[in-house]
DNA sequence: TTGCCTGGCTAACGCTGTTAGCCTAGACTG
DNA sequence: CAGTCTAGGCTAACAGCGTTAGCCAGGCAA
C-alpha cells in the first residue's frame, strides 16, 4: 500500500470517528506520526484528500446498492441505511461539488448502475429517484425533520409514489400491486 | 433598523454577491465601515449570523411558495426557481443543521404551510415532497448531475409520480389527469 | 565514492474566528 | 452644571487553519 493510500485511509478513519472539523492536516499528520507539512510529499493538498474520500464513498454506496434487496424498496432501504451508517462520509460525498476527474466519474457511474438496472435504463426517472433518496437522507442527517417525524412513513409515501411512476413509465419489476398507464 | 439588523443585511448582501467563503468577519466589518471585533458588540458570533440568514431564507422560501402557481407543479416550480435564484442562501439554509430556537422554528412552520395546504395536511406526504424538491435542487446546485442532464424532464417525472400519490392519498386538487387508488 | 532523490523536519506566512482591554462621545442623573 | 455610566468603536493579540520554503539525513545508483 502506497504512503498516499495510508494518508487517505487515515483521513477516512478520522472523518468517520471524529467528524469533518477534526479532519485537519495537523491532526492527520499526528495520526500518521509525522508533521503536517510532510503530508504534502504524498498529497497535493486537502482538496485532493477530500476528492479521494468522495470517490471512496461513491464506490461504497455503489457496492451497498448492488448488494441491496430486490426492487425499488430494497434499493431505497440500502441507500438510506448506508447513509445513516456513514453520515460524515455521505455528507462529504454529496454536500459539496464533485471534482470531476477520471476516477470520480468512474465511481459515479459505478454507483448509478444499480439504479439504472432497476429502472430499465430510464435516466430521468433514475435521477428523480436519486433526488428523493438524497433529499430525504440529506434532510434527515441535517436534523431538519422535527424530532417526532415518522420517517419510515415518509419514505413509504415516497416509494409508493415512485413505484407507481415507474410502473407507468416502463419495464420495472417491483412490488407490483398496481398497473397504471397514461 | 437596529444595528444588528444592518449586520445581518450586510451579511446577506455579501453572501449573495460573493459567496460563503467571502462571508468573513473582517469582510463584514469592512462592508459596515468598522473593524471585525466591533461586530461582537451587536452579534454574539458568526454562528448567530448564519442562523439569522437561515431564518431569512426560510421566510423567503415560504413567501415564494405562498405566491406560487396552483397545485403541486406550481409549488415545485416556485421552490426550484427560488433556490436557483438564491443558491448561496439556499445552500446556507439547508446544507447545515438548523439551530432550532423560537424564531427559526416559527420560520420553518411558515415555510411549510403552503405545502401542507396543498396536501390537505398530510405531513408524511408533505415531507416526502419536500424531500424530492430539496434533493433535486440540492444535487443540481452541487453540480452533481451530468452537464447534459435534462432536469426539466427529471422534475416532470418526479411530479408525475407525486401527483398520482397525492391523488391516491387524499383530498388534493391538482392537475388531475388520472385517478388511481389502492 | 559521489551524487541524487525520497521523505522527513522547522520556521513562517496569511488567513480565520474570537477575546481582552482601552477610549471616547453622548445620555442620563444628582 | 458636573459626574457617572454605557454604547460602540478601536488596537493588539491568540490559537488554529492550509500551505510554502528551505534544510537535511538516509538509501540507492553510477
């Protein structure tokens, strides 16, 4: 494992355990038993570290989705579950612009794949679905729903809506209790 | 207008014109022809300024929604339009935890009102709808959709799904081209 | 052996939010 | 009218941030 990978590993460890504000170059150096400026021998700067973590997060999400239970609800549950288990990583990965280079774009495509598979390749509905999932997770993680909100019910409402839409829109095998077309 | 309000005004101006990274205490002082430490005579610290801006943003969103065109699609269009016109304010308002005090909670309720009005008071579906809208806007603002994505089509797919769900769920008068029930 | 490159180090810079402590102008009070 | 208090400015300074410059030891290659 290259020294650079060790740096990224340590960054991930600190981020998950102590949060984004603890992820400083000096703290990172401490974790690796070196001084902060020495990190620059292995890494261009903090933005590069963050981009690497974004890429890792995308790959992890992709893997979680690929291993998800069947259909729309399985996908949604896997998404929400991964995000709430790795809130800081999710936060870093989605709450700031993605630096689009070859590796991040590849990771992005990888994460998107299971969605498209379920949706028969319909990109618009896939994006819409991603939108709900991200929106609900994002608001939940930011503590924007009132404490007494029943989020399971909220997700249920959203998924009910979307499974109808996808049934209407194209070839999706989900919990088909309905067949609608317009 | 109190001196404190002038500080918040200046902060809003700087945020909208120059972005979050430009919103520093020294820059803010400059805008008000004073030194940064003097700001602390009017405001407890930067977090308070940010919370005040969050509250303003919520009120503005609420007003935009209240003035929106009819039905679900009007609401969605108004939401997206406000957010893309005030990306930095939207960002600040939604991408970090809300400091819940009396004024922010009141502002939150105010912003939520038009949603609940359209949805006949169903909070779960309202939250789900908020989730999609926020998710799509958030991903758009963060530049997470590929440059060639047709976001109008994406919003359309989402709104189609949701108008069906709401028709099914309860008393909503929207662009009713369908009637589904399960 | 000599030279070079890798990967550590210290010192320092300019930026951030924030605190301590000083001072002055105006208002209020005896 | 004199005295006091306070609101609201100021400078100096601190700790922490990301980052750069420049130095130096160890290992490897010619």
